[in-house]
């Protein structure tokens, strides 16, 4: 029960790594509110989550909209009495080089991957400041630290996530608020499968993704959920402005 007594908001919580985090945070004793744009998936995740704990709140919201982010934070605080942890996990991908990327596609990737994260922080941080404690966890990517071929907008957005996280760590340390970022490697999620399926030779591309790290396998959603638990827990009380890399050794090569 490493998160007992804590209330967490998890974005993108109805699928992939976010959904795995919702379940694991509940197992670890946290009260959890999660948000996702897919209303049907929110309902399905709620049903599964309630088998673990009744301390769960699911909210359907488009977090690229400021009013939606404000609503999610306000509903969570009203329902649970505060917010101790914000896990910004929402994200989308785009398989395209710069010249293949439209302005609309670029803007959408940044809206989901960066704007939504900024807005969730904007409305959650004041609650953490008032209680003089909090932990922000932002999902970055190996693409934010090293260029990934054919993923220009995605890599650029994840670089922005890293810089935003560091800025939050610097600015809000006086309030005992920690901000760290996760760098997952290639995790076998539905989004990863969509990237694979978009390639001219999907099987060959999948094999290259699977073997491009030192462990020669895809990461699992549960492995990232456990990394997020670690950053949310008091075990990382002296860790801020830092990265936790769970990429199978990709960046070490």
C-alpha cells in the first residue's frame, strides 16, 4: 500500500499505460480520478476499477480544452477532498517526418501532448501549493531525449514535456512539490500497434522496434504503471526535475 492516503489524477486513464496505472494506483491504496476523451472506455475502466476499490472517479473530458481540465480538477477535489498526485499520461503519436506533417497535425499533437499537460498542471498546482505538498509525473518519451525516425511532431512534443517538467520542478520546489518525468521505451499498447500498422512493412517494423533495445523485447504497460507508483510514492521524496527511464536500455546504446 505504497500510496495509501493519497489522491491521484491520471489522464488518458481509460486505455494503455494510463489504464494500467489506474488499476495499480488503486491496488497501492490511492484514491484515483481518471480522465479520458473516450466515454465508452471510461465506463468500461470504471467497472473494472471498482472490482479493486470503490475509491474511483471516472470523467469523460477533452483535456485540450481549458474548461475541461478545470472541471476535472474541481470534480476530483470536491469528491476526494484534494489532490496529491497528478500523472499526466495522455498522449498521441503521429508517424510522419517534418515535410509530411500538416500544420493541423502538428497542432493536434502539441495540443494533446503538451497543452493538455500544461492545463492540468495549471489547475492542479494551486491545490498542491495550498497543502504544501504534491507530486507531478509527466510521461515523456525516448523521443524527447533522442530523435526517433519518422516521428517529428511526437519527438518535438515530448522534448517540450521534459522542459515543462523541469520548469515546474524549479518553480514549485518551495511548496514541497516534486515534478519528474517518465521515459518509457516501446511499450506494446494500442497506440504502438497503430504506429506499426501504419508502416509499409508492419512485421519488419515491429521486429525492429522489439529488438532496438538492450533487452530485445517490448515493454509492458504494467511495468510503466509500477514506475509511476514509485514516482508518486514518498520513496522518491528527494527526487525532482529528474527522469525515470524504463526503456529496456534503448538510450544507453
